[in-house]
C-alpha cells in the first residue's frame, strides 16, 4: 500500500469516526437536556421563561459541538495537511 493510500484511508476513517461521535454525543445530550427541562417545567411551571431560555442556550452550545466535529471531518477529507507532505515526498 503506497503512502497516499494510507493517508487517504486514515483521513476517511478518522472523518467517519469524528462524524459518528460528533452526531451521537450531541444527540444524546440534547435528549437529556430536553427531558430535564420538561421535568423542571412540570415541577415549576412559573419558571417556564427562565427554564426555556436556559434550555435554548444549552442546546445551542451542544449543537456547536456537533458543528465543530463536522468541520473537523471536512478538514480531514478536503484540506488534510498531510496530503502536501505525501505529495512532496512522492
């Protein structure tokens, strides 16, 4: 197997793992956050505005983690810095 194939294989596998964990973790976290918020709303309906605002801020932060993983996987596939090194060596 030549070095370009190894770099391509490592990039694709790592991008796939990054996307997989980047989708799974935030999805589970968002589910737990929404469940906790609904439980809190059921116990304290008067604090609905505060709980909702805090929930949306938390969901945005969790979603940013998923977007970060997506960006990292796109960099690994399309702008991998090891490509230039392997091409220069070959």
